[in-house]
C-alpha cells in the first residue's frame, strides 16, 4: 500500500490517487519532511477548493471496526484531515468518519476509527484538505487496521482517544493489507 510514500511510479506514490484538481491545488511526494524513510505526502491546500489523496477501495466487512492511523507534520495553516469512507456495492458512499489533526510543526500521530455500516462493500482512506481550510501539511506512515467488535470494546475502554493500537495490530494490518493488495 506504500504507506510511507517511499515508492514512486512516474513521480507519484501509487497506488494512492489524487482527486481531480482545480489548478491551485497540489499534492505529491516530498523529501522536505519524512516521519520514516526519506519521503512523505505533501498536501498544499488553498482556500476555496478541496484536495484529496486516497487509497484504492479495499474490501470492507460490515460490523468490523476499522482504524486508520497516520503521522502529520504541519508546515503552515491547517493540516489536511484523514477520512475513513465506506461504500456499498454500487460505489455510493454510505458512511464516513474523519479526524482533524491539530496543527503542529512536529510529527504527531492521528487516528480515526469507524464501524463498517450494514451494506458496506469497500472502504478507503482519504487525506483531505477541505474547501474552507488552507495550509500545507505532510503525511506519512498510514496504517489501516481491522478488528472484531469484542476487541474494539476493550480497545475503546482502555484507550478512549484511540491513539494506540493493540499489540500486534500493525503486523496484523500489514498482513491483511498485503493479502488484499496481492489477492
Ligand atoms: Ca515516509
């Protein structure tokens, strides 16, 4: 999934995709900041238009809990947000959650969790600079995990802000993503 934005194809960190842009918007790999490795995703968001960079749509299981975690460095203004989006079999978005990280000129982690709603067939992770927001931010090490509800209950009780993941979760996630991508 190229979670650290290190691998470039034609100058772009595939399989992430950039939403069609108004001309004032830019996003792409950058070596100006990196949480791990030498690159991160730089998102420049001008006020008045939106910018979005997203993963491919991955299979979603209704009732499962999904958590996306990433690291964010804010150069100026407001950092881009991170969404979990769920789509039905027809491709219509039927649910989402997002996190709006605080603006810090250090690397900070941010996470968003959501239950896949009934009817969910796929999900994606979206790094999104909103229309009204303005700023430059860097994003790195995006990890998507899936857990069963019983584990989620314990997780939420012990970690109300959801900023840590259970032991082994990154490995499980990597294996799961690997399975999905290489299926
Ligand atoms: Ca990186």
